[in-house]
C-alpha cells in the first residue's frame, strides 16, 4: 500500500474468496489486491482512488489529489475480480494493488490514480448508458433485438445484436469481448463504437456503417462484412440468355467487376458490378452472331439505385419517377 495510512487503522479486513461485487455499501470502502476490477458508470457517489494498479482504462477524467478517510469496509483475502455496480458505494472508495482497473462512464465524483504503470483514457464524453442493454460480469452471452444501445462491462462476453434499424452505440468496457451487430437489407443506420479496455472485437453486418470509433486502450478492432455483390445483380449472364431462345434480341445482364474502386462514382467499394446490354442473334439460347456488344457501365453499393424488393412493379416505377 502507498500513501494511505488511514485504511490501515480502520476495521479488520473482511476476508473474501473469488469475485466480489459491491452493491449499496456505505463508504469509505477499500478493496485490497484484487485481480481485474470493473467499475460501472455512477458506481461511486463520492471519490474513487486507485492505488498502484498495473493498467488503468478509464472514461472518467483523472483529476488527482483525493484523500480517503478511515474505511467502513475493507475487502481483502483471495479476491479475484472486483465489480462495483451502479451506486455500489455510497461515499468514497479505494482500489489498491489491482492488476487492471476498468472505469466506465462518469463513475465517481473525482477519479484519483496513484502509482499506475499506464493510464489509457478514451477521448470525448462517455455515452449515457441508462437505457442500454447491459451485460456485466464474466463470460456472459446473449442476443438483443434493435436496442437503444448496448453496454458490455467485464470480460469475455459474446453478444449478438440483430435487427438494427436505428443509429446505435456499442460501449465496450473490459477485455476479450466479441460483439456481432446486424441490420436488415436496406438499413441506413450508423454504429458508434467506444472501447475502454483491450483486445475487444466488434463486427458489423454489411448493411451498417461505422460512424465513429473511440479507443481508450489497445488492440481493439472494429470490422465489417463486405457488401454482398449478389445484392446488386438483378439478372446474371446465364439467366439473361436462358430466357431468350431464338432470333435477334437485346440481352441485359450484370456481372461482378474486378475493379477495386468504382469507375462510376470513384468510391473504394466492396461490391462493384458491370452492367451489360448486348444485341445478338440466338439459336436455342446460344449466341451465334453479335450485332452490338454495347458499352459497360458500373455501379457499386455506394451509387447503385436500390428499390425495396417488397414493392410491386408499379410501385417501384412510381418511386423512380
């Protein structure tokens, strides 16, 4: 322990084995020698002092200069991970000699960090997670449908978010989390990802866009599935030639292009197609003479005109007028 003789003169330490969760404890509270410690937003109504942690990952500004008086509760023993729930400590708190500490949101009145090897701070303001779907603890898994937001606090969660149609914030606090986020075809939703920790992965489906990524940590990844090229192909070469069988006719089809960027709009795109229109003479579906190969036009997922496949032909024509 360093620089805090007050808690040494307090009550005898309460011995704990395993994980410890603080919920509604009167402060001051001291947690001694835990492994990882996870502090949720609005967890400590007073000040929070972190002493001699290895790494600190925080979304709360570090201000310093905090003095914590004699504790009401000392937690020690064979403590593994520590969790401080919302309003987990009514008053001040100290976490001493932890390995890593993860501090979500505006967790306390003042955050004081003393003797840490490294402090990682996410830039900007943390999100308000009061209406989010939350996963807290160790190795939690689950699925949620089109939530207002998702917050993960702890380690090694595996979460699937589906049916996303509105802008979404994914807030990841801790380490080794895996999050999959999907929306239906035609979705125009942006996803903001905020990391407080390390080695977390968020993967988006092809119809969602990464609006912003903020990192207070390291080795975090946001990845996205490529846009399916088949979504842009209305009629393939084989389908176009399979319909017409005899005579002179115009054949229109689309095929996947090999370009890395779209010659039509200039975007660097996942899916680019060539649109072909050929005038040919067919015999039993086989072209025996070509009158006009026509030109090739290009489209990608950024510039292609898409219509709702649920609309009727007359409705689609009305939309495109």
